[in-house]
């Protein structure tokens, strides 16, 4: 983090805390959406409706908060993230994959809810890719790889 005034450091810490907390809710809820889409104990329209509600009420808002807090932190010190260290390049690559899958899984939930789809399609495989991508993004930040 940038050295500077105590107030500036508190804002940096707050943005990181908001970003990480929102990530926990976002990734947890989008995985739950995917699990609901893939569940076989209830008919497709019912599980789609439950998944679409969870997507709209928790996954999408948590994604928005995570994105905004992360972008604010990133652009408050871009030289640190893009010039002095290089771990953000790897993280952002995998975050883009997670964002794309977030939207694909949410779209599948909406299709099930509306009756336009009757099965989970490739959602199980996409959940695996999402989980691995989220883990790699986290690993890159925690260990600052590649440094």
C-alpha cells in the first residue's frame, strides 16, 4: 500500500476489506446459484427460480460491490499494481474468467426460471472452472505472483 497520511491508509485498508468481504459473498453465492441449477431433487423451473433469485439478490450485488471497491483500490495506486509488482496481471486474467462465468451461470438460472431451458447444461463444468479460476486469482494476490 502507498505510504502517506493515516487517512489515506485507512481508505486503502477499507477498500481492501470491502473488496475481500464482497468477494466472499460473491463467489459463495455464485457457486450456490450453480449448485441450485445443477440440483436434481426439484423440477427445473423451481430450481431455476430459486437460483435466479439468489443471483439477482446476492450474487449480482456482491459482484458490483467487489468490482467497485477493487477498481477504486486499483486505480488509487496503479503504478504499484502494474509497474512495481506484476501479480495484478495474473489476478485480473483469472478475475475476467470468473466474471464471464458469473454471467453465464446467472443466464442459465434465468433460462431455467423462465422455462427456456430444462437442464443444467454445462453448469457443473463451468462451476469447476470458476472455482479453480477464483482460487488462482486469490493465490496470485496472497503470494504476489508473479513478482
